[in-house]
């Protein structure tokens, strides 16, 4: 019992005097509603805790090549550099996607006033394919885009269109996903999904082309 501060029920250990507890080290604290929770160690556990932390500090001084007193500033500088590198990498990836969008537009085929872009990839994230499809759709209003990436025996699909193209991407995605027992969603402009690679990429894309042709014929009639 600590008068006007804390009362703790029986914890199972009963020293005869406070001195038997030995050293007490408060490790941390946090607010919980209107109270404060303390984390601490005592007795021989203080030495164990100190030993563990010292090993970490020694390892960090070697990795960062800085004395113990400068570790905090060294880590701050390191994190700042990581943020700058992440930003530079993001900008570089954006530029690469823009170049790729230009290349895909340059080799695209025009069918019935529709600029078709049907491409397959390997190990591309669905987020990256979405960005690429959006870039193309913004530049070419007649675009009809269908991307497939095979990742670990699974298909990731992205489809989209420009404003002038009236095909429903949600319907196209749902029919395409039915070929691979997949799941996905989206809207009339853009859709995405994924499923098991039950077909080869070539077989799957051939089926998708048939679905597109059927939808185009249906709209014309």
C-alpha cells in the first residue's frame, strides 16, 4: 500500500521488508481513462532488462556508426532520408508508368472507333495496373483497357474505359471473373478483381475478347 497513491491486492509474493524487493525501474506509463497504468520491473529483473537494452544499444551503435548519445539523432536522420527516398521512388514510378502508357497507346489497335488495349503482365500489383489504366483512359477517350497480371498462379484483372467508350466495365469484369471463379467489383468506368489461374493467359484473354465482341454486337443491335 502507498498512501494516497496506490493499493494493490495480493500478488502472491510477500517480502518481509521493502528492501527485499531490491531495485525498481519504471519502464513506461500510459493513460487509461482517468487512471494511469505503470510498467515496471524490480529485483533481479532490473539487471536482466538493463542487459537486454544494452545489447540493443551496442548493436545499434555498430549499425549506425554513432556513439550511444547520438543514436536518437542518427535514427531521425535515417528516417528523414527514407522518406525522401520513398518520395523520389514514387515520383520515378509515376514517370515510368507515364512512359509505359505512351508506349501502349502507340501500339494500340483501333476497332470500330474503339482504341483497344489488351495486355498481359507478370507480378504486377493491381494498384499499379489501376494507375496505368487511369492514365490511358484520361489521355484516350475512346480507350477500352483490359490488363491481366499473373501472380503466384492467380490472375489480377483491371479493366477501364475512356469517357467516349460506353461499354460497362463492371459487366465485363463480372463475366471475365466467371471464367476463373474470381471475385471483384467496380463501376461502369473501372473495375478490378482476381481469381485462380484456371486457364493460360492466352486462353483467358481469348475468352475475354469474345466477351467484348459479344457486348459490342449487343450494343450495336
